[in-house]
């Protein structure tokens, strides 16, 4: 699935979930380069049978739904710090949380909303469970996610080349090596970030001991042969759009001879792990996080 098409589909799903208004969806799709006709067709195709949810007020980003808890309660958050570190072309930004006695170190890759408090909280949870974590901002070249509104975030991610994004993630692994010397390295990403973890595997980086893409679109013809990572692929049963690339990803993992497991969580849709989103499911999010910790305990600790 092309990155641009994936990001456009995310806008349509945000409208269907009531996260953004129809007007805002059309604005964001225009920023992604879609014509008015194409944008209208896309959001109409995303409409559920009973119609879209009522849009909730936003301030440029999606906040918690009225009924959703504000925390997955996966562990006490650890203190972290905003950091900068060298990248291939510019100084990169991120959020780093050091574990007290690190069992490993994790690169955390954000969704299509950029580096935000939800992604920082994932890094904190991992650190609380013994894995130093760096949540990277893949919009550092644009001045950082916080410098852009949500429509511009998605448009900027769409314009960025996969080569650039992979180079930035590899620089994030470099930074983890500096901050957690001797620790095994892993990567975890969500939605767009899950796709980026697949892209990182496709580019090949033998430093990765574990990789956990959450419901991320796989490259069209991936080759994972340059890796030694153990891969846990997380999917949602009702996420037809991303699940369309699941067999491709699994076949490439098998062809590369990588230790892997594909887990499909029942009764949930795309982004079920995000406790600030409309599709959050507390039960399956907790189950997925328990599986993440078990995987890291086997391959990163």
C-alpha cells in the first residue's frame, strides 16, 4: 500500500469516527493533493452503514473520546526528556525515557498524527517495564510535529520519502546505542508508525533484535532478508484496509527465515491500542501490551 494512499485513508476513517468534520477531512485531503471529486469519493467510501459519527470539537488533534479512558493503565509512567540528536541531514527531535535497569532499548514510531503525548506515554510505559525508549519525531526536518497542525502533519509525512524516514529511524537506533550501550535494540510503531517499522525491516538493519509493527501497512514487495529481528505483527480483526497486506508481510518474514508471529486481536478495528482514539478497546489493548512484553522478554531482555 502506497504511503500517500494510506494517509488519505486515515483521514477518511477519522471523519467516519467523528474525530474530524467533513469540512476538515476535505481540507486535509486537499493538503494531500486530492482533487475535490476524489476527496468526496474517498470520504463517502469510508462512511459506515449508519452514517458517520458526530464530529467532536478539536484543537487540531484528536483527543480522547467522551467514553474512552485517558490511560491504558499499563504501568506507572516514567519521567522522560525531550532530546535532539544527529540525523542524516538535520538535527532530529525525540522523547527519551531511561529505564532504571534496562533490559533492552526500544525505538517508538508515532502514528500519522506525529509525535504527541500518546506516543510519549508508550515510551514511558516501556521504560517503566524495563526498556529504555526513544520516541522519534519523523517531522524533525519540518521543525517538529508540534510546529504543525494535524492537516499539515499528514501532508508533510506524505511528502517525505521512505528513504528519508528510514534514515531518520536508523539514526534513532544510533542514539539508542549511545544512551543504552550494550542493550539489544527493538522497534515498535503504530498505524503509520507500524508501516515505518515494516519499512525499516525492508531496508535491513541487523542491529534489530525485535520488531513489533502494530496494524501497519507492509511495503508492496518487501524483502526482510537483511535482518535478524524476531517480529511480532499485531493486527485488528476488523481492520480490512491494513489486513490486505498481512499475507504479503507474513510471506516475506517466512522467506527471510525470521522468527515471527502474526497476532490478530478479535472484535477490534484499526488503532484499538490508542487510548485517546475512538476505536480504543481496553481489553484487547491490555492483551496486546502483555504480548509485547512477553515478546520483548524472549528476544530483547
